[in-house]
C-alpha cells in the first residue's frame, strides 16, 4: 500500500507541476519559440498538457480505486 500512495502522490504532483511550470512560462512570455517556431512549440505544449492531465487523472483513479 505504501507504493500505491507514492504513485498517487507522484502522479498528481508531477502533473500539477507540469501545468504550473508551463502556465508560468506562458504568462511571463518566457517562450521565445512562439516567435521562431510557433507550430512546433504548440504541438509540444499540447503533448505536455495531455501528459499532465493523464498523470492527474491516473492519480485520481488510483485514489478512487482504494
């Protein structure tokens, strides 16, 4: 059960931190790739967002399964 709690904590924490990190970078205009390669960085941000959401949902799913 300890491993399950670690997995829950890890997945939710990493997912939330990914969202927080990219939100910070976007709102402070710290992503110069928006001017140089907007298509590439947009796809990267979408994939990072999907990863973060799935990590959070996976952690919530583990909580509900217990």
